[in-house]
């Protein structure tokens, strides 16, 4: 298996982040399909964004959606 490099994970995270700039809620499936990333690349990139507090997760009845986090610093 190819060694996953941090730079590739970060690039994929930036790619996902740009998709989220429309300020809409995306389900995991919708966002993964829109980005065309493999399941592994997508999950690693979402984890990267979550660890940096760049995204938030919204739970509905039977889905979890992703959106940009609203980070407000006063």
C-alpha cells in the first residue's frame, strides 16, 4: 500500500474545504461524490479538517452532515 503523505491529506482537506464554501450542509455521501475522492482519502481529509476545527457536524434523524465551522473569536 502506498504511504499516505501528510501533504496529500492536507491537499485533499483544502479541496473539500473549497466545496464547503457554499455554506450548505452536505451529507458525507454527497460531499464524497462531489469531490470524487476515494473513501480513505476523503475520511482522512475530513479528519484533518475536524482536528483543525474547520468543519462542524450536524446530526439529523438518519444522517450526519458536514458544514464549515463558524469560528468567531472576540
